[in-house]
C-alpha cells in the first residue's frame, strides 16, 4: 500500500511538472502568429514584431536585408495569374532589376512559360507552398514537408534544377515551430518590411496612392512585397523603380541578403550572372 501511494505521488508530481512547465512552452512554440511590421517613416528601417524578435534570426527568418545600405529586395507573391506577370517581367528586364516570385504548385502547373521566363531572366522563383495553408496549423512533419516538396518537384520537373531555398509563408501566418521546421528543410523564411493593400483585384488603389505609398515605404534593407495580381502595381512599377533609383536605392537579389559593401555595378554583375539564370540557359540548350 505504501509503495502504491509512493508511486501515485510520483506520478502526480510528474504530471504536474509536465503540465505546468513543458506544455506551456510547447503551446507558445505552436501559437499561430500573423506577420506585421511597424513603419518608422520614409527612409527609416521598419521594426519587426516583438512576438518573434527573440527567435526570428535563429530560425533563418528575414524581414530585412542589409540595412547599412540603400538596398531593396523586390518580391512578388503569385497565388494565381491575373494577366500581369508578363508585363511585370518586361518592366524588370527593361530597368534591369532582379526580383523574387513566390509561387504555389498550381501556379507552376498552370503557368510553365512564365516560370521559365522568370528563371531565364535571372529572377528567383521561391516556394509559396502547395495548398497555401497556414503553416502554423500543420504540426505533422511529413504533412508540413509535403507542402514544400510538392512545389520543389514541380519546379525541378519544369526547369531541370533544384528550387532556390526561399519560402514565403502563405498569408504571413507562422509560429516558432513552423519557422524551425522550415529551417530544418534548408529554407530561409522571407517575410517583408513593406507591403500594402494591393491584392484586391476589384478594389485597386489609385496609381498616385500606390506610387506615394511604395516610395515612402522604402528604407535601407527593405524586403518589399507586392502582389502580381495588382494592375495598379503593374502600371506604376517602372515609375516606382526609377524614382527609388533616383533616390539612391539599388535593387538586389535575395541571394545577397547578407552582403554588405557592394557597389551597384557589382550587384548588377551578379544579376547578369545569376546562378539560376545560367542553369536555365544550360537546360534550355541541352533540351533544344
């Protein structure tokens, strides 16, 4: 009887310890968070959320790049094609600016020619998941991984090379656990320090508003998020890029997020000889 009581007591203490100590930590790690940033005015680096400040960097998460220089990393989210991406690519080619396009598997399947063009013209095609879920809601590692590998396989089947390891969480939803699991898959998570309400195709902002909003939101090291479904973004893109260049900004690829002390000429040379661009050219030559 004494042994039974002792065992019961130990079990109760163990359960209390697990409940009061370990479970809250686990719950905090899996809490779904929404990405946001705090703008600090034109030319000033935006501030990241306090909720993730202590773990974002350790989890290979980025919301800015090199904040010591007037550099911008231009990114587009591609949930579906709305007829604008070809024009966006035309503009980027004309002004010689690299960008990253975050795409889903259905986008790759439905828009192979646009994907090939992105790669051929030196842009990064990043992973935006298969089904566009909240990654924080997926706790099973195999199901989580499948959201990445489905896109990777579609990309490799089309392009012939491995997909660059950049991930943008759908809807900006994440948790500490989801960022850790993303890092385990070899990815950098790319958030942003500028975005605006540009994704509602039937309620587009005016061009004057968009130009002011985007140019005023830029800052050194800015990771800029625009949605390619936006006709307004498409119409103002060249003007915005030229305005920001005139203000001293240089546009760089995500491949150089951690670079510093790089001149505009060096950045342009890297864009001209982007690894993904060369691989695509080699693949095209082989398969002609």
